[in-house]
C-alpha cells in the first residue's frame, strides 16, 4: 500500500448488494432521442465533417 492511501475493506459482508432498478420513462425516452441523433450524425462523422463527437 502506498503512503497516504486509506485501506478499504471490500469484504462481501460489508458491501451492500447492488440492486439495479428499472429506468424511469424519461430516461428511456432520452436514450431513444440520443440514439436517433447519433444515427443521423453517423454519416457526417464518418466523412470527417464532425470531429470530437462520440458516436454510440
């Protein structure tokens, strides 16, 4: 362990279980809008017109 680092206990009995809740409807709609936008931007991104935009 390096100087200045705190030791963290990651034993399973101390960590709460990760529960994944279903996303809200707003989140689902926002993701769909972003997917459509990315789909429209993809040809421009391929041609080099746009740079610095991550296309999913």
